[in-house]
C-alpha cells in the first residue's frame, strides 16, 4: 500500500499558468499607472527626460494591455 502526501496530490502544471497570469496582470497595472503618471508631468519634467507632450499623448491613449 502506498502513502500519498498532500504535496504529491497537487497539480503542478497549473502553477506556471497562474504565475504567468498574475505577472501579466501586474505588468498591465504597472503600464496603466506609468502612463497616467507621465500624463501628469509638466513640460519641463518631460523635457528633462527627452519625451515630448505628443509622445505622452500617444502613450496614454494606448490600452493597458498593449506595450
């Protein structure tokens, strides 16, 4: 008679999928926040990092899932 441990009964195939799903949602959330924050920056701040207002407008209009 064999003894099964709790660990041996866990489906390890789903772990990679769930990890990737969480990472994807985190990336989407970070993009959304970054784009919204950049949209609030002044022209001077944008100039300091070499980005124009039109670059920000283009980036801010993208959906969060698009890189």
